[in-house]
């Protein structure tokens, strides 16, 4: 009898887990503000006259150190541009000065570094930090100490959904991927692509889920059939079986996201092994944007569509040449997003006419950048809404065609026509 | 609703599970020898597998050959690593004389050391290895069979059965069994018990020299991947009965199939719930493991 009870209990757990596992995790609650603490550590204005200190927190060492290496020259380049153009006019030509800090991909380090930047270095504003998880942690400290944090690259939806007042995100949020996907599918269907069903699958982690959930939701709103929606495990898993599951639903579109190049490569190979042949395969950037992925999958990448923020074929040639000369690095999307964050800060300082963090926060809330030298991303404007999300941010869709990555959507930036349906497994 | 697609998927999961189970079995047999026979509370078996995978990667990067050719280098490499770790690391040399709790702490420390050495010198990035064997992949009906996985599963099962035969029918095997059954009596019969334990340690870890190159082209690996395999390994070993090699083989195959079925029919990362349930179920009905002898007394 006892054994039967145990078995029943175990089966109960199994059923519960099957029902609940795919529900979204609850949104993190805002950190409670501690007024006394905030008042005690009230930051002072920058000590040196004519200088505005910007704290920049990045992964300069540790497992993600190589992303920091790409970003450092971008910040320096943007600061040089602002300073060479006469600095901040409303502050009597004050120069920008970067104070670097390394979060080593650790949330604890990020929080203590933010505290150091604000309390010891007396920075007026902080920018960073390349990784969504780190930004989620670090912004709890800036919120408490009431210093604006301008987010450069991270796209996890939660960053701007916590009701924080001192967070400003320059890049797209996860929600934008749903819109991009729906608009792109509609655009293709207007040209007669006949896309009716979609399979959405991703690695079971924060970033992939936060970009693929909106894809599922927007697909349903647009009347597409969501034939499959599921995450593959974040641990060592056999992605062949997942590919078989996707194949079983016979979708017109496979939408996917991953943040590990190795898993993305295994999934790409799995789809190929099983000869899954949808009309198109579209992935959010993240792992699929990295050189390791497209080198690792070889010819299999042909026809893959990616949702990205920038592609080399839309670069402003003058900027690309100048940037490469100054930094000895080719221009890239992460660098441009970092430069964009610096320009947003510079424009806000211009408006604020003050180095007081609160004044800068109020200026960031109203600043708007129109196309021009200070809008380096291929967007029509930059404007932070009441949540701190830049509403002007936009995704593009690019496609691997004959071994080259070309922009295919939106039409005003496109350098080639999208090839959909693509015959994936006849290469 | 049971459709044709569901049945195909079920068959697919079983095929993949059987083949992966073969590799888990090879891993578990080595672990079972060390745990059950040499009586060393090892927590580094997974990390040695991780090292074997990184050695395979090194061999592939250095020579550009197929990962399977790496076996020639990785097996002696692992055996040497096992020998030196047993001989010269104080943690392992004297370990068989320590109480279990102290062994465990030593082994956990050793595990962190290995993980962080790889983290320091290679980095945290996920790695995979390509093989040209994938061009021999084939379909049986609608069920896909991947060549690297078939090779890994079959070779692992053959190796496991060979090991079983060695333990059961050779003098070496008899010595190992004698040393595990009664340490004092065996040494009175002229068996060098410490040397036997070392040999078991080397055989157990040396077998990872096969598992590493077989696994590396199938799964992604990274410095802490050993923890995942260790968990599976422990479950196979306990399920099959501690020290029982045939049991570890069956345990490995059951785990492989259960994990695969769990991954397919449970959402997201909740797949491992199914093998855990099977494991708990076995413990409830047969606490000594499927092939374990009823527990009589404590050592």
C-alpha cells in the first residue's frame, strides 16, 4: 500500500511538471527603495571642472571577456567624436571621461562595481554591460543609488519591465522580435510566400525564451498556426530528437533562438540530419550572429534568416572607414550599439546642462535623436519611453545567400530580395 | 491522441536512448568498478570524462584527424593521468585508507581543481567536434539513425561486455574481486591490495579514454559538464547494484531511454524528471538495485 502511494505521488509530480514547465517565469519584482541609504550615499557632482565622468561596466575579463574587447574601442571612439566636436556645449564645452570597470560576468561583482563607480568615482551616469543577466543585477544598484544606467546591447525583455526609473535601454527588447517576425512574414505573404504555420523552438534560458515567446504570441495574433512551441534543455541534450519533433509538425517556418554557439550548431546539424525542409528557418541573433556558428556549420548556413540590429552591408562607408582607422577593428553591431549609448548620454547632457545624475535622468527621459551623425544605428529615431525603452530601435532581417550575409528586410535597407521558400536540403 | 507522428517520435526516442544508453553504460561501468570494487568515493569520474573530451579536442585540433582516431592518444593519456593521480596526488594515494566522508571532501576538491584548470586554460565556451561520419547517417522507415551515435553505442556495449568478461573470467578479474570482497583476506593470500585498487582506478578512468572521443562528436561539452554525467552515472550504478558491472550496463541503457523519452515528452529542461522517477521507483521496490544482492551487513 505504501509503495502504491509513493508511485501515485511520483506520477502526480510528473503530471504537475508537464503542466507547469512551459509557463513563463514570474517577472522579477522591483527592488524596494531604501530612502535613508540613498540619501546617505547621495553622489556629488564631478570634482574636476569641465569633465563629465561616465562609468562604463563591461566584461573585460572572465568567460565573456572577448565581447568586452570589441566594445572598449567603440566607447573610446564615440567619446573622442563628442570631445573633438567641442564637448558638451551647455556645460561650457565639458569633456566626457570614461571610467572603466570590469564585471567579469558576475552579478555580485557588477553590483559592487556599480557602487564603487558611484560612491568613489562619483560618475554622473553609467553605461553597459553587454550581458542581460548582469544588467538585471547591476540596475538594482543604480536604481537604489538613483544614477541613470544606459543599457547598450542587452535585449532581455525584463530589463525595462520592472518599473525602474533609472534604466534606459538603447537596443530592442525581446518583444520587438515578435513584431519583426510578424511584419516580415506578412511582407513575404504579400509576395505570395503562403506561410501558414510556424514551429518555435529555443534553448531553455532567459534570452532565447524572452525573444521567442513574443514570436509565438504575435504569430497567433496574425492568424498563423503555431504547430510546435517548445524549449530544448539547457544541459547536454540530444538535439536530433528535438529536430524530429519539429519535423513531425511539418511547419512552414522554424523560428529559433540560442545563446550558445555549440547548441545552435548541434540544432542546425540536427535539422539537416533529419532533412527537415520548411519554407524558411529564421533565428534571433545571439549565438547565430557569431563567427563560430557560421564557421562551424559551413554550407548549412545558406538560406538561414537572422533577426539582427545591424549588418555590414548597411554601414555608412565614411563611418566604417574612420572607425576602422581609429580602432583597428571592423565596424560591428555591438560597437555601434555602444556608440549609440554614448551619443544618447551626450545628447541628454546637452539638454540637462548639469552633471547631477537626477537631472541627467530627467533629460534621458525626454531626449530624442533624429537621423544625423549622432544616430549611428539604422533607425529612424532614438526616444526612450516611460519604461526607459528606446521606441525607435528596430530589427532587420538578414539572410545567408551564397556565403554572404545580406539585408533583406525592411525594404528601405534591403540590399537583396529574400529567398523564401529556400530549398534547405538540396545544397 | 496517438498519431503516426507520435509513434515515429517514440521509436526515434527509443533508438537514440538505446544508443546513448550504451555510452552511459561504459561511463557507469568504470564508475561502478571504482565505487563498488575499489571502494573509493569518487566525485571526479565526470570530470575525467570532461578531460577525455578536451583531450580529444586537442588531438583533433593538432592533427585535423577524425575524433575517433583520438582514441589512440586519449586512452593512454587517461590511463597515465589515472596512474599519476593515484601515485602522486596525496588526495588519491592514501585515499583508500580514509573514511568515506573524508574521501568525499578530497574528491570534491579534486573535481573543482580539474574543472578550474580547464576553465583557466581553455575557457568556459561550449565545444563540439565535427565528424565526417555523419554522411553515413541513414533512415529506417521514418526513424533516423545517426552514424556517430550508432558507432558510440555499439563500441561502448562491446567494451562493457569485454570488461565484464575480464572481471569474471581472468586472473586479473579474480584478484580485483577478491580485493573488493575482503581486503585483509586477499592480502593474506598474497594479493597486493593497494596495487589492485590502483589498477581498478586506472581501468575505470582508462575506459573514459574510449567514452570521451565517442561522446565528443555527439554532445556539447564545457568545463563543468562532468557534473551532469556524474549524476547520471551514479544513478546507473545504484540502479544496477553497486559494483555489479552487468547491472551498470543495464542501468545505463535504462537511463538513456528514460532520459530521451523524458526529453521528448516533457517540456523544456524538465526531461530528466522521468529518469529520476524511474530511479526512485527502483529504489522503492528494490533498494539494493536491479541486480544487486540483498544488503546483508555493513562493511
